[in-house]
């Protein structure tokens, strides 16, 4: 009876360790994915802001020359 409880405890322990490892890998994967998605969104926003600023500068230069 004691050996059965020992192996059951070991199986439970290994299940917890494997479960935590899987959760860690999934969390890390989603974290990296979110960072990559956010960086592309920021890059797109910066490009849009840059275009708008260029347009404003052009309009100001045009206004100055007139």
C-alpha cells in the first residue's frame, strides 16, 4: 500500500511540474507575440505621424513663400 501511495504522489508531482512547464512556455510565447505585434503597430503609427508632419512642414513652407 505504501509503494502505491509513493508512486501516486510521484505521478501527481510530475503532472504538476509538466503542467507548470507547459503554462510557462505558453505564457512566454504569447508575451513575445504581443511584443512583436505592438512593435509593428507602433512602427505603423510613427510612419503615419511622420507623413503628417511632412505635410504640415510643406504647407508651412508654401505659406512662407507666398
